[in-house]
C-alpha cells in the first residue's frame, strides 16, 4: 500500500513513528524546529524512496530511523550546533543546578563518536531495549553493548574532568 502512495498508510506511519523519530532528531540536533524539519525531510525522503524499499522482516521503523539518522547526520555535518545556556536546555527546567548538569551532559555526549552517541540516545534517552538498538543500527547486540560500555566510560571521564573535549 505504501509503495502505491496510499495516503492512509503514510498517515498511519507518520502518526505511529513521528514521536520516535522526532525524539531521536531532537536529542541529536537540540533544536525543536531543526528536529521537526529533519523528520519532515526524512518522511519526504522515505516517500521518494519507497520504490526501492524491500521488506526484509525488520520493522518499517528501522528503515525510517536509518533515513532520519542520515538526514540528521547531514545537518550536523553542515553546521554543528553551538551549545550555550538556554539553547541547549530548550523546553527543560531552567533551574541553575539543572542547567549546569545538562550542559555537562551535553558536553559529555558531544565527546563521543557518532555511533556511541546513537547508542546513548537510543538506549537511555529514548529508552529502547538493546536488541532494538542493535536492529536499528544493523549491529549485533554484543557490538551495541560494547559501544555502550565505551561510551559510558568516555562520558564518565568527561564528567569527572579527566577527558576534556
């Protein structure tokens, strides 16, 4: 149905998957409008590329996630957002203690490789189980656990002040 451009199918996919894709884009881009635009672009790319989509048993969300990831990566490659004050904490508690903690977490997250950031965002900020993260990333669960362990260790070093970026 989606390959035929069925509006009801695309609307159902949008309603079902937009919140997941938006949260991923928001945590990576850290700007509400930027994340909304990225997910809209991802759905447009999916619509244009549906003819090449082959169902392999993996969820449609995995395919949409991969497209969203590529759109977000392209945006990050063009202009890496600057993280200062309230811009980082858009939509969050503006209390001074929460701000400092969040800014430190952003700095620690920024110190990670792209794949490590993906694992941390998907596992801890979006709450996905490790097996789903592995499926989305096209990796084995053991590789995801390894990435997760290295990412947490790197973040710990930054938060402890031993690994400056």
